[in-house]
């Protein structure tokens, strides 16, 4: 093999590695964004459930006098 063919092969290999590293980084960033959205929604649901209370006179005791 000539020096130029070895250099071309090395460059092609490096380009492939770079492309794979960029794809991995993009997938990780997308995953982190999705996780952040899920965490935000989970927190919002938890806050809404904590703020919501039963109307006055309901849910504490069963009225058996009727």
C-alpha cells in the first residue's frame, strides 16, 4: 500500500468515528431533554395533586345516620 492510500484510509476511519461520536452525543442530548420533560410533568402532577383537596364535607367520614 502506498502512503497516500494509508492516509486516505486513516482519514476515512477518523471521519467515521467522528460521525458516530456526534450521533451518540445527539442521542444523549435528546434523551436528556425527554427526561427533563418527564420530570417536569411528574412534578406538575404531584403539585396539582397536593393542591387539590376534597370539597368541604366530603371524604373524611361515612355518614351512617341516614
